[in-house]
C-alpha cells in the first residue's frame, strides 16, 4: 500500500532527483529512443518496413487533413473578416471522393500487411524446436529433441535493486530488469520454432529484435518462429507482454544468439551435463 | 401521492414527480449484492441474501402498485403507453443479448475450443505436448475429465425424454396465452381467466419438471455444474432460462390476479402484453436450448 | 420564453401537487433523491462523473508517480496493478459513461422538444445504481486482499486469482451494466417516442443521433459483459470450466466475449463526443454542418462495424490466419466512416467565419488529437505491426489520445457549450481558455512520449522499467502532473458560473441553432410542456 506519511516528501525528492538524473543521463543507455528497432531477422525488418510505411502514410494523410484544417483556421476566421458561405452544406461529389480515396489508401496498406502476415504464420521447415513454458514469474526452455531443459529468471542484481526501498541506484545495475540468470541460447541462421504454453496464467513471450510476440496460454500450445540472420549473433532482450500478476514486470527474456558451431557445442555440453545430473539423481535415489 | 382528477387529460404526457421506489430499488440491489459477496467470500451464510431479497420484493411490490394505480386512474395516455411498450421491447432485447453470451460460449466450445484442445487446425501440438489421448466430441468434460463421477464419466439427458415434454409444455403455454390475449381483446373475461391460469400453471409445471431433471442429473447421471464445459454450458443456459421462466410465471400469476380483479380493457392492456411478450421470449430461448443444448 | 403554440398532441401531466408545477419539488430528498426531473438527474450524473474523474485521475497520478523514474519508489507492484485496473474502470464506467448519460439527460429533451425523458422514474433508478456500484468497486481498496489487480479487462485465469475483491468487482460491474442499459433504454424511447411533432428523425441534432446509435450499442453489448463476468464468477466459485482447457473451455473464449463488448464500448465512449463536436463547430463557424445526412450514415456505419472488429485486441493469442486477416480488414475499414466525419467537420469550417470561444477550442483540439489517436489505431490494426505494438505503451498512447483529448475534451467542450444554458450565467471565458490551453499542451506532453516508449519496447502494466525508458517516462509524468493540476480549473470555472456571472442571453452563442436555444437561459425547470410549434422547430433546425 501507499505509505501516506512519506509520499509527499518522497514525491518531491523524486521530482528533483529525477530531473537531475535525467539531465545527467549516463550515455550508457539508449536514451530518448523514438522508434522501434529494425531487429535482426528478415521478418522483423519486414515488419519494421511495414511499420514505417503505414507511419508515413499516416503522416501524409495528417499533413493533408491538418493542412486543410490549419488553412481554414487561419483564413476563415471572423477576425480577418471572413464571411460564412452558408450554401456550402452538401456535395455528393466530394463526399464520394473522400470516401473512395481512403479506401484506396487502405487497400494499398492492406496488401503488404496481408503478405507479411501469411509469411509470419508459415511455421514449416523449422530446424530446431523449443518448448517454452511460462510460470508466474519465470520462463522454462525445453529443447525437445536434445533433451535440454532449464529455467530462466530475473538476474539477482536486478531483483535485489527492484525491491521497494532497496536503496540501490538502478542506473548502476547492468541491464536493469532486462537480464536473466540463464539466457535462451539459439543458433543464428536457423529457423527456430517456439511452442509456447503456460502453467498458471496467460503470459506473452516478446523479443522486439525478433519481432516475435505470442501469448503463452495455459492448456494450449501456440506456435511462433524466428530466424536470426547469420551475421547477427548477440544478446537480444525482451519482456513478458501480458499482465500476469504481481511480478509481470519482472520476468524478462534474454536470447543469446550464437553461431551454429558454438550453439552445437553448447547444446552438446548441456545435454551431457543434464544427463549426468539426472542419472546421478536416479542413482542416489535408488 | 395524490392524483387530482382534473389532471388526466388524454392529451398530456404523464410525468411522475418524486418517487421513493428507485432509491429503494438501488438500496435493495446493493444489499442483495453485498449479501452475495458476504456469502461467496464465506463471511456469512446464505442468510445474507435475505435482507436484499426482501427489500427488492418490497420495491417491486410498491413500484408496480404505484404504476398500476396510476394506470387505473387513467393517467397514462397513448403516448405513455407507447413508451412503456418500447421500454419493454428493448429490455427484452437486452435479455436476448445476455443469453447470446452464453450461447456464444456454447458454440465457441463446441466448434472451436474442444477440437483445438484435441489438435484441430494449427493446434496440432496441443495433444502432443499437453493433452495426450484426448478424444474430442460432444458432450465432453474436457481432457482432464473435470467433474462427473469419480472416474470422470457422466451421462446426459436425452432430448426426447423430459426435455421434449417440456418443449410441448412451453409451446402449449405459448398457445394458451395467445388464446387468453384474443379473449381479452374480445372482452371474453371467462376464457381469459381460464387460459391465463392455464399458462402460468404450465409455466410452474415446466419449472417443476426442470427441477426434477436437475435432481436426476446430479444424482444419477454425474452431470453437474462442474462437469467440464458440457456441465457449465448446460446448467448455465438451462439455469438462467429456468430462472426467467420462474420470473415469467410469477408475472403471469400477478397479471392473472389483476384480471380476476377486473383490470385491463380490450383496448388498453399494456401490462398483459408486456408479460405475454416476455413469455414468448422465454419460449423462443427454450427452443434454442432444446435444439442446441439437448438435441444436436 | 419563446412563444410556442399549443399543439393538440403533447402536453404534460405531473403527478404531484400542482403548486410545484413550475419549480422543483420542495425538500432536498424529494428533489435530489426521489426526483424525476431530467435536468436534476442530468446534474446528478454530471456531478457524479466529475467526482469519478478526479478519483480515477488521482489513481493515474499514483501510476505516473511510480513511473516517474525507474526503480520501485512508492508502491507495491500489486497495488500498482490495482491502480491501473481501477483507474481504467473508474474512468470508463464512472467518469465518461455517466457524463454522457448526464449530458443526454440534460440536452435530449431540450433538443427534441420533449417535456422530460420518457421514463422518468427509471431515469432516477439508473442514476442511483451508480453510487452503490462504485461503493462496491471502490470499497475493494479498503479490504485486506486489495482491489482487483488483473487489468480492467479482467482476463482469466489471472482475474480468477483475485481475492475477496473479486466478487465485489463483478457485482459492481453488474450494477453498472444494469444502470447503463436502463439509461440507454430511456434515451431510445425518448428519441423514438417523445420528439415534438415535426421533429422528424432527420431533423434531429447530431448529438441526438450519435446518442441514439450509442444507446443501441449499449443495449446490445452491456448484457454480454454481464454474461462474461458471470462466467468468471461461476468459474471461480462454482467450478464451471468456461475458461479452463482442462474442462474443455478456453481462456481465450473470455477474451472474445469481453471484446465483443469491449470494442463497441470504446465507440460508446466516443460517439456522443462526435455529436457534440458536430454541434459546436457549426455554431462557431457560423455555417450549417456539412453533409448532415452523411454524418448520420457514417455514425451508423461505425456502430455496425464496431461489432465485427473485436478480435483486433487479441492478435497475439494465436488465432487462425483467416481470423486475423478478417479482423485486420474490418478494423481498417472503420477508418473510412470516421474519416468521412473528420472531413465533414473540416468542410464545415471551410469558408466559415470562425471565432474561438472555449467550446470551439476544445472541438478543434478534438479534431487534431482524436485524429492522431485514430492514426495510431489504424497502425495497431495492421496485424504484423501489432505484434510489435501489442501490450506496449504505444497502445496506451493510442487509447489515451482517443479517450482524453477525444472523449474527455468532448465532454468538456459540451459542458462549456451548454453551461450558460443550464445556469443562465456566462462563465469566465478567460479562465476556461486557460483551462483549455494548459490542458491541450500538457495532454501532449503526457501522452505523446508514450508512443516512443511503446515503440522502444516498454510493456504496459508494469510498475518499474529498464533504464533506457527513463527519459520519456519522466517527461510523461511531468505532463501528467501538469494535466492533472490544470483540471482543477474545470470545476472552479463551473462553480463560479453556477454562483453568478454575466447574464447569458437565450441564444448564448450568436449563431447557435437548435431547439435548446429557443428556450430561456437558464432553461426553465419544466421545459417544452407543450411541444414547440413547427415554426419554432424550423427556426431551430440547423440544416
Ligand atoms: C474512444 C475510444 C477508442 C476509439 C475511438 C478507438 C478507435 C480505434 N482503435 Fe482503439 N482502443 C481503445 C479505444 C479506442 N479506439 C482502447 C481503450 C484500447 C485498449 C484496450 C486495452 O487493451 O486496454 C484500444 C486498442 C486498440 C487496438 C488493440 C491494440 C492492441 O492491444 O494490440 C486496436 C487494433 O486494431 C485499435 C484500433 C483502433 C482503430 C482502427 C480505431 C479507429 O476507429 C480509428 C479511426 C480514425 C482515424 C483513422 C482517424 C481519422 C480518419 C481520417 C483522417 C481519414 C483518413 C485516414 C485513413 C485512410 C488512414 N485500438
Ligand atoms: C476515459 C478513460 C481514461 C482517462 C480519462 C484516462 C486518463 C489518464 N490516464 Fe489512463 N487508462 C485508461 C483510461 C483512461 N485514462 C485505460 C482504459 C487504461 C488501461 C488500464 C489497463 O491496462 O487495464 C489506462 C491506463 C493508464 C496508464 C498505463 C498504466 C499501466 O499500463 O500500468 C497510464 C500511465 O501513464 C495512464 C495515465 C493516465 C493519466 C495521467 C490520465 C489523465 O488524463 C488523468 C487526469 C486527471 C486527473 C489527474 C484528475 C484531476 C486532478 C486532481 C485529482 C488534482 C490533483 C492532481 C495532482 C496532484 C497532480 N492510464
Ligand atoms: Cu508473465 Cu507477464
Ligand atoms: Cu477495439
């Protein structure tokens, strides 16, 4: 609950402190970002292109429509002596024009959108399948064919810093709230299929650079896929994108994209390790 | 509320001044809902419903009595009558939409979610990863066999048993009320009284048989409200319908009492017609239920 | 009082004593609690809406305060989620919808020449349900388990995890739904049955038309919401399986039912604003509304289309391709009738002779800022792009643009337009202009940066965020506090106007058209007891 006594003073300190820290914003984080990242898959770049296309269409329409409005506001004001033309009350012709033109624009927008959508839904020919299970509030990755499985949760330092009154300056925490203990390791240049489900409530797996956002729904399996470009290994960060309760804001995703060779080595080591661990477990149990 | 005789001019629209009933009704619903909250959160027993229900009954009684008195005093001109009719019609349409939500749930489950759980369409991984060996179909209580008997099994009520009889009962009641209406218009009060009585008796008979059916479903068939999606849709749809039949039958009873008291004229009988419309609405919903819940 | 001949048709009979015929009932309770006068009930609705706007706004301020900078400073995440959920429920069901019903109550009888609403007692009932509904809803803030925290959309299974507040919220929604349905029935019946003879449907002011369509939407979708939350209730308490796959149901089914209500609902929140803007612009452009009939048809088309677009809120749930395609295309189509409206408003200003009194300022800001919200809505409709936008602050920016400078500016514009008619006094226009300009500036500082946040990847409904989102959140919060503070000018301005001020003329605005302006200011307690005559109607008609 809101702690009433200190709220006001705290608000004022936050205001001053926030302003100060904004002005002194460390160059480390991508400050004042305005747009979506183009991402690292062919699909994400297409979607970025689509996003920019519709954005510019909207800008163009806005310039036209707002232009006329502003012109009227300047020109047809009584203070500059404008006289109303009360005969101008209806015109079937212009009304047809301004119904048809938007329809045409919409069709122009819809065609590439529909094409992209169809491609997005094509989950055939995938080379690696990973089942992702969402929990309140962590992710589980199951490499179905390799027998590797592990959980991924918010990194310790972020978790400590995010507590109320932690006293930590979160700007000092590396990748605050966007870091995990065990990243999701995938190969580049490979079509990876995700099978998403959840154990408790609905979550959504989202990594902006991959342009994948899909709900993880208890009792159902959803499919999604991505293929990271071969020259783009790296760490890509995302978050749960469906309200899932108290710690919805604290179940990030980190995708660790490695070259095919590195991935092969990694998964082999993991498989061996997990096999050993499980046999050790059965032996000690037996 | 005093009504001056010089004010009822048939050209004027009657606007009531001040009435306690709306605020009594609001309080009643509030208390009733609080009762429900207390009960559901296990803060109190089912008695918590009582105060709200009593105030609500008081409100209905008082409000309708007021309106009936005003009507008998001739305060309502044809335009007022039309307002009442339109109001009733739109109220019934809103009721239809309430049922539509539950019918929607039924269709969604039958046509989409149950097949999807079993892997239809693009959901091929559901049976592979989550619900191995689920045999979809209708009726179903889901892949986890929720509710029903210990072993998760349950049976359903065949359409052409009691439900068919109930259909006949409701359809007959639709006919009897129409006869009653014609009799009212023709001024044949005896026929009116008899057929109206027949209508609400049929209504109560229907409710009785439904209760009987519910008992059997719970005791012998393993069909309960908690029996998966079949039980959920079955009981919610037939339950809300049964509730509406009960309300409708009570309204018919009240209308009958008014008829016995000599209310309504061949030309002006909005109260009667409103209840008749309501009754037909309940009838039509039942036909939907019979076809989609019991039959196919 | 404008002269009007007695027509044979519509006079009025009042129930109570005849002495009170030309004034309010004696006694506070008689008038305000048991009353049936459409103006009094309208006033009650408007006051209620204003109180709720401030309560919902206070919750928004708590949200903006916590988001002022990264790291958790003030509230527990659960309480934050409650604030988000309650803010939305209070604003939508407590502020905007009651404000529309309040304006309908005040204006519809005046505008169509009716003596009152058609069903006055039900009118009182529908109002009085609201304070009780919100007592239940806001009461959840004071119980140990806390208020609902699953978002205003109440998606299961999350909402089913709710504690003792869960049934309270559900029953509150039932009461609000009942209230809305009764309000809508009253509007429809009034418009269909109480119009003065000669006031044909196609002579009705646009505010009446947009409200008529709104009322149809309300009647068709509020019961569906009631059904949806009832299923939540039985899933929670009585073991039904509507939203659980184990029993054969589906959590996504809830979303379909909810958005079948939810999408028409957002048009319920905006259509009356369209009507008000259509009244204001002709008055201050001194030119009749351009394409009146087209406006009527466009409104009806929007109403119709709103029923077949609902799943655009659920593109990420894994719908079949055909479904996604269908809902994308229908959603895009809504831009067409909406565009027609925007163009017609622009054409009304074209070759007009404009002055910029407070109502006009709000209407003009509405045109620009609502369109911006519409453009982002159109972007959201593009499914592949929505995969990137969905559940981010881009969506938050979209809907606040259509709701705050859309619906809220519509309400404020309407109040500033009709206030002199209600009180008989002109308000302090300078103060109202301050209110306008500061609001218009701050609302953009508040919500425009949220587009950037969303695109940069900030999810909605989170109490804390990664440091790269710090800058724009700071700006947005400052805009939020500014906008919030400025809103205090609104009740201040109204209060002053109620207390006194320069006498308003009957017409108030030099070139206002419509029956309401044929009555004296303030409008008498009982108006149009005898229907206006044809010449009066013709004089009032603006097209
Ligand atoms: C007043 C309320 C209101 C209004 C009017 C609208 C109007 C529109 N909305 Fe919005 N919307 C909301 C309230 C509203 N919305 C809310 C509350 C949510 C979030 C709910 C939640 O999740 O909590 C939401 C979410 C929402 C989503 C889901 C986003 C997501 O969660 O991923 C989508 C997707 O399609 C959408 C689309 C649209 C569209 C296409 C319109 C159209 O009607 C807009 C049409 C208008 C224009 C386009 C501008 C004017 C037109 C012209 C100038 C003509 C020329 C233009 C062209 C040809 C492009 N809205
Ligand atoms: C009509 C509807 C409506 C209105 C008017 C508003 C108004 C505002 N909204 Fe709201 N909002 C929604 C509907 C609305 N919102 C919905 C549907 C959601 C989604 C919820 C969900 O995800 O479930 C949402 C969510 C939402 C969020 C996202 C929360 C999250 O995702 O976690 C934010 C964050 O900034 C926000 C902010 C604001 C602000 C600052 C205002 C301001 O315009 C409010 C201004 C008003 C006041 C401030 C009150 C008046 C002034 C005072 C009380 C004086 C005191 C003032 C100070 C101390 C400064 N809203
Ligand atoms: Cu998991 Cu949100
Ligand atoms: Cu929508």
